[in-house]
């Protein structure tokens, strides 16, 4: 997985930074081995790079306290994951309501058409 980081975000440590010649940008390549779970590190890198975590990642980040990041960073990651998932829940609930309204409107239209 590659995560874009600006040169000013190079404080993130557990990984290898590489310079991409074609893009003229820094990238972070996280290396794992032996089944090590670096999901918290990856989530932290997203927070540093862009201020948010993709929903799919927020869902899969390990909830184990301080698995691979410090206490301060774990709290930052856990709060951001929770927020991202809450946003998705709200979005899905709104979409369910939209579908319900559409089905109700269709039923009313069909009943009016059949009766008229």
C-alpha cells in the first residue's frame, strides 16, 4: 500500500519513505512481515496525510489499544475511525429513508393510477 505524504509529514516512522521520480512526490511504503498488524499505523498515516481515514480502512483497523502506535496516536486513530464509521451510518440511514420515500411515492402513484 502506498500513501502520499508531503515532505512536511515525514515524522511518521514505522515504514520506508521513497521518492517517486515520475510524480516528484514522497510516498510511504509500509512493510509487514510475520502477520504483523499495522492497520493502526496505516490509519495514522492517512490522518497525517489527508486528515481522514477511508471507510473501508476505518472498519478494519484493529481496536486493540496501542497495538502498534503510541497511546496518543492510538486515541487519535480510534476517535477518527469512530467518526468515519458514524458518518457512514448516517449516510446509509439517509439513503434508506430516501428509498422508503421513493417506494411510498411509487405506491401512491400506482394506487392513484389503478383507481382513476
